[in-house]
């Protein structure tokens, strides 16, 4: 019975570790163009009782000042073919979301 419990715990820890990695990746994507954002890295290690542990740390990436890669990032997004509505700031984003919701109603 202990082997089954250990196997389940190992699988659960692996899924949790991957969940942390996906969350770090989502943060990296969402904040890629944010000034001052440091990319997150995930490291996997074997847990002391078996299984997998995930540690998310700052990658100490070079921080970007406004304008460093923002224009290039916007160009890449525009050329991607994805339906993306870019905004210049939060107020602009709120206006564009409101306009989209009104148009859909």
C-alpha cells in the first residue's frame, strides 16, 4: 500500500511543479514588455521524500527601459496574425475593452 501512496505523491508533486512552471511562463509572457520586469526561471529538484520540487526565481535578466524593445514587441504582435488589441496605457486599455463589450452587446 505504501508504494501506491508514494507513486501518487510523486505524481502529484510533479503536476504541482509543472503548474508552478506554467505560472512563471505566463508571468514572463504577460510582462515581457514591462519596464523593470525580471524574467522568472523554474528549477526542478528531487524532493527529500521523493517526487519533484519546483523553485521559481528571478533570472536577473537585464531590465528594459521604456522604448528598449517596446516598439519591436508591438510590431511582432501586430504581424503575428493574432487578434490582439494593443493599448498604450491602462486608461486606453479600459476604453478599448469597454468599446469591445459595447460592440458585442
